C-alpha cells in the first residue's frame, strides 16, 4: 500500500535538520506504566513539561530538563501537581545517575491474560520470570533483560524483550533495541504502533532533548521529537524475515497543541526485493499497489501513515483534552487514503492535594474508510503480498482490538503521593465486523460482541512494586449464537 512520505511530512530535510546538539547520555521511559504516564501528561497539561509526550519511549533527559526549569522558575502549581513534579524529578535524577549499576527482576503470574492490551504492561503469558542488568555512562546506556515464560502462545519461551544498548551522538540516541513503542495520544490503543505485539528487534534513532529549532524559519514548530525504527520481523510468517520501517515526528506549535506524524512500512523479506533501490522506493512512495491489482513486483511494501492531534485547555482550573488520530491504509492521487479513525476526550485533576486523577473516553474504528457510510472490511492490517499482515507473532502491531473492530473504552486512573495507583477500565463494542471466516484475525475468526471490565491496583514498597489486577469479559458470538463469560487475574512484582 504505497503512501508518499512527501505528502505526509512535506520533505525529509526538514525532519533531519536540528538533530545535532549537545546532550548527555540518558535512559528512556518505556511504555507500560500507566500511573507514570498519567503524571507525565498531568505535568504537561499544567505546562511543567513543555515537550511532546505522545512518542514512547520518552527520554528522561527531556523530561528532567523541563522539570528542572519549572522548579527553577518557581512555577505556581496546585499542591498535588507540585508534589507530582518533585516526585518525578527525584525519580529522573535517580534514573539518570552516571555510573549506576543496577540488577533488576520481575515475577508475574496470570490466569487468562487479557486478549486486548492497552498501554498498561500486563502479563502476556500465564507465567513470566525476568532478570536484567543496566548501566549508564556518559555516552553509553546498557539495559539488558531476558524473560522466561511458561507455555508461550508463540513458542518463544525465552525473550530478550525490553533491552537496549544505546550510544549518544550529540542530541541523538542510536540503539539496538527490543523495547516496546507507543505512538499517539490514545490510552487504550494506538492504531499505528502500540505495545499490543511483542517489540520488534530493531535499530532505532531517537532525539534526547525536545528543544525547538533556533532558526526563525522553523522555530514556529515549537518543541519537537523524532523517532526512527528499522527492524526485522519473525521467520514464521507468509513472507519470512519481513523488515519493518517506521518514523515519527511530534511537535507542539502551541503549548496546548501536540501534533504527531507517523509512517510505517513492511518491506523486503525472503523472496522479495531488498536492495537500496527498493528501500528508497519505500521511503518516497514510488511503487504501485498490489491490493488494487498491480504487479506484486511493483509493490515492494505494505505501508501505513498516521496523523494525530491532541488539544488541551483548562476549564475551571481542570485540564481537559480532546484527541483524534487517523491511520491510512492506502494511497490515492499521491495522498494517504482509506483511513481508520480513533478519538477521545480526557480530563485530569486532583483531590485534596493528595490524589490526582484522570478519566478518558476513547473510540476506535479499525476498518478502512471508517468514517464513511460504507466501510471496507478485511482491509485494515491486511495485505495481498504480506499475507500475515501488520502482525508480529500473532498480534497486531497496531490497535489490540484487531482489524474491523469498533470499540469504546472508559478509563479512570487514580494516583497518590506515595505512587499508589488504581486503574478502572471498561470496554464495549464489536470485534471482526467483517464477517466469517477471517482466519487472519488473531482475536476471533467470527464477528463478536464484547463487554469487559478490569480493575488494577499498584503499590510501591521497600521490596519493590506490586501490582494486582482482575477482569471480567463477556462474549456474544454472532455466528454460533453462543454467549460466554470469563474472568481473568494477574499478580506481578518488580524489584526496586
């Protein structure tokens, strides 16, 4: 599915300008800790954090710089927000300590792990044991992790997920990475890149600081972030060893506005063209579309492009934001087309200077031409050549509800000054509305109606972080007429 990068970003030189600069090596904040994300977004909405915060992993360097600036400027903040800033700054200083050696561990057990993963890092399998080691130098970051799992669905019982070896060059971090990624403002899903699937082993390039351009011609963009990923997917797929390419630019031209532009592509792989000519055809969209009947040799890639925007403001002293994103599956006349759609509204605040809260309502339409009267089913996340589609080890790289889903989510997050968190999440909607059978859909081959509720509790103790979760799910299958319900639960411990 060809999508011209020029039509989405304008031109590559603009993306590449301003990457140089002075920075010190620093670790990153991986997606998964929803309480931490809530506090980061809360501080962003109050103007403490000025840079973009919708491209994960985030660099601690950028977050710490903004937190220090806020403290030095003596910003007037509500007590709960000021405490969140000070608590996060203390953590940033601890995480960024030079020469620090750290040995880590994690244990998790689950009864029926959740089928649809949101931002939270819930267990993927029924049993997980992880060990890790990290070291931070002036120009090198080493974070190595290995996880053993019980009875894995993908037959991979030993996994290096969550690892990173990064070299700092100016304001760029160049890394070999198996860390999760999350691109976009959604809380329960991202249609273009999320942590629903296991992370793809990749070479990555990310910006450490999010400072604005100095030149007057580009300074209007405001603080901005950049991320690039080039990885290789698994061998057990229709086109083995397919390569994965993605890049994203997010920027804030106004303190209340954050805009993200993303693009991803599957290309190369066994039996497919893999040379530099093919690579540049992918980057610049110089190819035909096999899904529309073109010669497969003229269509070297399965591409997606996305645009998202988040707009925030304060009403009666309470931040509220609206966000929306579109992810294109195709191209028409040199422009992205055939869109999926996602949107939501959220608000945050504080209770008696001790607790902060956030609620969100989110809607996702994972079908092509999602906002048209006649939607196209069996199109999203699928491709004629790359028949396994936009999936890695049997999970969609994008939204966890899979192709052709229509999902509404309601979430509530509570966090107190001791880093204790509560999360409540409700989902309702339809899965695989495209009809039966669709064997490519990794959640269900038949249309289903879903209703689910989850509650999660997390607390930090002197012995580490403990999280407990429980959920209920009800499924009504439109083909068989069967109505089933089930419960799920998990318990995890992470070392201090």
